[in-house]
C-alpha cells in the first residue's frame, strides 16, 4: 500500500500569516527605537559649528591678555551689550503680551469676525451660493444665534429683499471663545432686477459686533 | 469608548481638510505674476487630498487640551510644505498624475514647477511665523524646531530612495524599507503632525517620544497600504498613476519581498526590470511583475506585515494617549489605525 501524504495542517496558513505579522511588528519596533536613540544622541549644543580659536591664546590654551590690555574690556562690553539685547527682547515680549491682554480687555464683550463674502456672477431669476467662516475672537460663550441679513442694495437704489437670502445652518449653536463656524449663504435673485453689484451685510442675533459684508454680482 | 467606522473617519478628514483649506487660501498671494507663479502655487492645494496631515495636527491639538484655531497655522504650514514636496517629488519621479490630474511639471514645464514648489516652501514659513503671535515665542520656537527636524528627516529619506534607484541597489531588506519610510513618509505624514499638535495642545508638556512610536506605526501602516493600492487599487479612487511605483522603480515592500524570494529565471526577470530606466518599462513588463508578486505572495506578505505594524500601533496609542481624556478627537486618532488598512483611496 502506498504511503499516504500527511494530512495538511489547517493552521499552517494562519501560522505563516502570524509569523509575517510578528516580523512586521518586530522590524518596526527596531527601526523606531533606533530612531529615538539617534534623536537623543543628536541633541545640538548652543552652536552647531566650532567656535574659531582665540588668536590671542598661548600654546597652553591660556589667553595672553597682557598682549592686548583693552581686549578684556571689549569682551566685557560685548557681554553687556548681549545681555541688554536679551533684556530688551524679554521686555518687548512682555509688552506684546500686555498689549494683547489690553486689546482683549478693551474690546467688545463678544466680538465676532468674519471674511468678506463675494457671490456671483449670476443671472436674474437664478440662485447662487457661497461658503464662508464666522469666527468669535474673544468674549464669553454666547447663546445660540440666528443669522439675518440686510437688504442687498445696488448703486442705482435697486434692492434684493432679505427674504431672498437663506443660511445653512440658520441658527448657530453655542459659540465658544475662539471658535469658528462654517455657513452656506444662498441668494435667490428676483426676476427682472438690474444687473450690477449689490452690497449688504449678514448679522447675527446675540453677536452685535458681527457684520459680514456681502457682495453679489448680478449679470445681464 | 465608541470606535469610529471608516465613513465617519473620512467625513472627519474632509471637515479638517475644509477648515485647513479655507485658512490656507488666506496665505496665497493675489498679485502678479499669476500665470507663471501664483496660479501654479494654488493648483495642488486646490486639488484636495485626504487631508490626513492637518487632521492629525488639529485633532492632536484638541485632544491634548488646545483649541482648533491654535493648531491652524501649523496645519496650513504642513499642507503647504506637503504640496511643495509633492511638486518636487513629481519632477524627481517623472510622475504623470497627481490627484487625478496631470502633474504640475507636465502642465507648465519643469522650471516653472520647481519655482512654484519653492514658493510653497516660502509660504509655509509665513504661516509658521504667525505661530509666534498666536502661541507666544517659546511654543512657536518649539513648533519651528519640529518643522526643521521633520524637513530634514524627509529630505534624508528622499535622498536615500533616489540614490537607491540611481545606483540600482537591490540587496535590501524589510528593515531597510521601514527605515526609508520612517524618514521619507512617516515623519512628515504622521509623526510630525501628531507631535506638533501635542506640543501646542499641552503647552509643551506632552511626551513627544511616545508619539514617535505611535506616529511611525500609523504612518508605516498608511504607506504599506498606499504601496498596495498603487498596484491593485481602483485608480478612479486612488488618484495617482496606477502602478506608478513600479514604473518609477521604487523599492516598495513588495519589490523587496520579490527580490528576496525569487530564484532562477524569475529572479533574473525581476533584476532586469529593476535595472531599467523609467521610459524603458512597458505595460507588459509591469503586468509580469504583478503576476510574479501574486505568485510569490508578495502582496499578501505586505498586507500581513502591515497588520503586524497596525497591532503595534494599537499598543503605542494606549501609551501615548494614556493621560489624554476621552474626546471625539482622541477617538478619531485611534480610529485612524483601522482606517489606514481598510481605505481604498
């Protein structure tokens, strides 16, 4: 009777996969630990280049200041100038921080900021949309705010009614300090309005300083 | 803690991408010369992308206790620098497609494309400078140091890969591949964004070494999946030139595996292919290489190798984020481990 082949090991494939996964894990761990060690060894000193040798140094490395009696004084003056520079830089940073704090303190309690929004060109009877961001730069969190708009007015007095302007979302959630919200503005242009640029503003209840200029170009 | 599935991860990436894209546009000059410079500079950022880097940076900023807006200039700088690298890489690799469209140098010529890449680097510097006003000198200097380190690592990795290709280097191991992608890809794709976000969010208190480990495992899983998708992915979703890595002679994990496993005629076929210049490589040769990869299990090897690294990423995440409270941002960063291996674009 011929010898039968041994029964295939049903787990052999799984073992092979696990072996490759283990190899991946171990190789990756080796590479990352080597990189971390390299980072520790590569920490730079205060200067990345060797400072030039002191031309007044003697053969034993001691400076021969007696050859140039004014040198110590010049070095001392240089050190003092550098210290003053650092002190000045420190004071400037302090003043910058104080100025920033004062600006925040003196600003409106809930000041909103936003970009300018330009839409169009679009034809009368059409519709046009655009996205923009509203940012609250400072002030306390506010209650949910509803977006509104003024009428959009052209130079000849033609207007687009605020009812033609829609927002998504129409109501902003609670606005935290230094947060931002993207909005989509859609304007349905009435039939028969005169071509040209129309201007107006987007406002929000609860954010009295928020005023986003809007410009829409109506084409012929 | 509820894990995020792939679709919500992609929605979050899109959200961070939109936020960063909006801020990035503010750094793009509007003056002249538009036709020869600024239109080119705006091109790659406008093509979109996965926005993985800004998402990691911003989510890490918030997870470690900061505000989204505090990480925004760094996220913008990272995107600008990423796009600068892409423009120059596409020239170095003679790539044809980027995000589904012809590469910048094919559309405008090599000299103008190189100059546009340089401009993107300069604009990244402008975004970084804004950190000083936003974060203060100490933290801004820390972030700038991180950018210098990241750029250095990336350039070192790119030099190594270009050198291997120029010299026809073949005796490479999986360890060499991981060392390459640590420098070339992982540092700027995952490690750096996570570290910068943690630095900003924690006001400099986070353990940045722990993020090197997590970032590397995450980035390696990303890169291996990217290499596999380049060969067998759906090009309509993937966006880059199908099999571009093979045409360019890149030493991917699959190529290294094939070089180590083949013998006789198959080995000689692979070696001859590796020795060719890009214009000499044909579609038939590419198909033969992929057939060999299937026969020798190189694709499966890469996938399993990536799974092992993803397992390491799970452990590294728990260590790196041990002191970080639960939040949607922390959950997103964790969910990215699975997403890296499951994504198809």
